[in-house]
């Protein structure tokens, strides 16, 4: 590698890579012409390289196989670059960031996901600032020459957040993401200020890229009046291995016999159940109230303050690792990539 930091841009799709052609239609931009849209990149003391999906994917169409594809790109080019910036649609960015945090075991370089709410070629776009700062963060080193952010993170609208702690909270505002249960890793203003206490530790071991995910899971959002028969039907889907129950408040749910019976039947068949609060902030405290004691008694795993996005990715990762049910449940109960905080 040269003396200048080397950063690889990985374009998967999304609004940030769109530009308006002469007819006004939005089309994917050729990364080879990125400096025409963002001339500020020429002033960077960074060697920029790029790779793009042959067919850009709207993030709503992003699949677990695409997460693995991104992870493999990073793994294949890991030795050649000091940092990575993944350009991605905002709708499912938090899912991809969470998945990459699990797939890239032993990561010691920045993997920064970013996107935008407006295309890069529009006058009021947020894409330029997001892209420029994401590259700056991916190239940043501390006084010891180590990466400032040796983990998967999301940069959006002046804030850098841990990838598997991030949720999308607004469909229109530039401040589209939030990290409700973990401090931001950095904030950009006149100065780019890092919160080193919140950033994961630097590791010296080798990178292991995992490439197996098992998507035989379900997410069941509880609501007042939810029918036990519907829950039983959902949990009886052929091949289902695990389900995330998004519960009320600190992990509470209905206490009716029919509802609890549906959960108990699934548990008896070996279906793993994970309790995650549907609140944006806060944590599951399973067993604190009567309304969650029955779930705790039947072996539902409490998800603490994990996000739904991180819970989905972690379950797919653990199930894909060919662990038995007990081993998966044990791993769900402890943070393995900083995805939740123990009480």
C-alpha cells in the first residue's frame, strides 16, 4: 500500500448513486465519473478505488445473499485497502450494517455504510457530505497509526453510529437514522470529533469472513387483539427455526392462555423465540412484570436492548453456523459484536 490511505468504495445501489440524465430520469451513476459529481474528492489525500454491483439493487430488494456478497468483496480486498465505504440505499441499511458486523469476524478496519435521501446530482442533496465524511472516517488513523473506527458503522447526516445499533427513524428527513441505545461514535461539525469510549477495541487477529446465513426465521409484531390462532399458524410455518417477538414496553405481551399456549407449542417443537421490544429506545427486562414472566418461564430469550434489525441478522448468522438450538440460545443471550448491552 502507498503512504496515502487507500479506501475502497462499494456501490450496491440506492439513491446516493443516482443522477439525472438529460431527460430528467434517474439512472445509476458510473463510479468512474464520481469525481465529476463530487469534485471535492480530488482534494482528498486518499487513494480511492471502487467496485460496483453489476446491477444496482434497491435496498428494499436486498437479500441475505447480497450481505454475503458485500462481505466477500471486503474479504477479498481486505489486505489492499485501509478502509471501506459501502454505498447503500437507506431503507434497509441498518439490516445490512448489522449483518456485516456478524459476517466480518475479527474486523480491524473501518467499514462505513452511507447513503442519502436525495440523489447525488440534485442541488439540495445530502449525498455529498455523507460520502465525503464517510471516506474521511474510513481513512482516519489515530496517533498510533491504527484505524479510528475499526468496526462496521453507519454515517448519516453528521453522525457516525455503530452499525448493529442503528435504526432508520424517518422516511424524509436528512436525519434519517438514530442509535437509541448506544452513544454515537463520532459527530461532524466544524471538527470531526470521535467518541473513543464508544468505539469498539482494535483487534490484531485475522479477518474471518462468514458466508452462511439461515433465513428460516420470522418476525411477529404483537398488537392489542392479536389472535392466538394466527400466532400459532405463523409459528407452524414449515422449516421455521426461530422467531422474533416484538413486544410491548420492556418485553411484555398478552397473558391469555391461548396466546401463551401458541408460544409454548412452538417452544416444544424446538422453535427459538427471541423477545425484542418494539420501542425505539429502552430494553427488554423479561420477568420484571407478570406480563413477561410466562415467556421467561418457557425459555423465551430476552433480547435486552438489541434492535430488531440486529436481532434478524444475528439469528440468521447463528443459525447459519450450524449450531444446535441450545448453543444458538446461549449465543443470543450474550453480545458477540457489541450489538446489545448487558444489564
